[in-house]
């Protein structure tokens, strides 16, 4: 199992064409849910979002909690890494 977090207020905006364009690469996302930086916390310009998304294989789950998301990936048995 692998758990990652993305888009939380204390994390920095990744380098992406949209964040490079508005010069927000490396800035912190911050607490303002109406401030969209780059492609937003959730991609596609979303500044805040709530919900649960599962992949078709049910191995990948994303839980969106308003200010950030948590991704849980279940690995196949026998896979190292």
C-alpha cells in the first residue's frame, strides 16, 4: 500500500505549464480555497473539492477533503516498490 498527499496548504505548487504561466511554481497553496494557483489543488482549476474517486480496478482511491487530497494505491502481491 502506498499513501500520498497533495494540494495541502503547506505544500508547494509543482512545476506545470499552468503554474509556470501564472508564476506560482514553488509557492505554497495556502488556506484560501478561492485562490487557484496553476491548475489548482485538484487539477483542472479546482481550488476546493470534496469526494471519493476509485479507479476501475479499485486499486487506486483518491479522497478529496476540501483543502487537499489523499491517494491510496494498493499494490499487487509480489510487486516490490
